[in-house]
C-alpha cells in the first residue's frame, strides 16, 4: 500500500510541476527533466533494494539502507574503499 501512496504522491507532484511550468518551458525540455528524475528514482530504489537484500542475506535482517544517516553511509563507504585498496 505504501508504494501505491508514494506513486500517487509522485504523480500529483509531477502534475503540479507541469501546471506551474506550463507555457514557460518547452515540452521536450520538460520531458527530459521529468524522465531524468524518474530514472534517478528508479536507480535509487533498485540500489536500495539490492543493498537491503544483501544485508539481509548476511544476517542483518533489521538493516534498511533508506534509514541510515549520512555519517554512517560515509563511514561504510570509507571502510569499503579501504578494503579494496
């Protein structure tokens, strides 16, 4: 149910943006902007799902990438970089 609500909210937001920009932006420019935003969201959601799945597979069932702080994310990134060096 939450995904449907998020999708409905996204549609309302996009429609409101379209109404606000109507007339002042070329249609193709607007499509490019919206499609880019939707693609970014698609990539973000799929990356989050992948990370969560891998964390759960390793036994960390309570992990949720969307809820970690910026500091924790930077720490994890730096730790991973050190492992690769």
